[in-house]
């Protein structure tokens, strides 16, 4: 069950990362009407925080998980 939740969490995290990477290309920074009605609007900083923030958090968490897994494998190989 733990592996299934890990896979689901990783897939969802990768979705959030992809969404965070795409968001700056979807909105027009010079036209507030393009992001005014989005979540976090009407300010640009709010929209970017709501749409890109979870992707950044996901990238950090996935990176930490991968790093700890690599360190654990190296520890087993050295022993």
C-alpha cells in the first residue's frame, strides 16, 4: 500500500511540476486580463504563487526522496 501511495504521489507531483513550468507561458504578463479571474488573482504574484507554488514544493519533496534513496543505496553498496 505504501508503494502505491508513493507512485500516486509521485505522479501527482510530476503533474504539479509540469503545470508550474507551463503557467508562465500560458499567461500574458503584460495583460492583467489574462490572469485576473484565475485562482490567486487579480494580482500576478498571487496567480504565480497559487499555480507555481505547489510545483516548487513537489519538486523539492521529490528531489529529497530521490536523494535519500540514492544515499541509502550507496550506503548498502559500501557496506
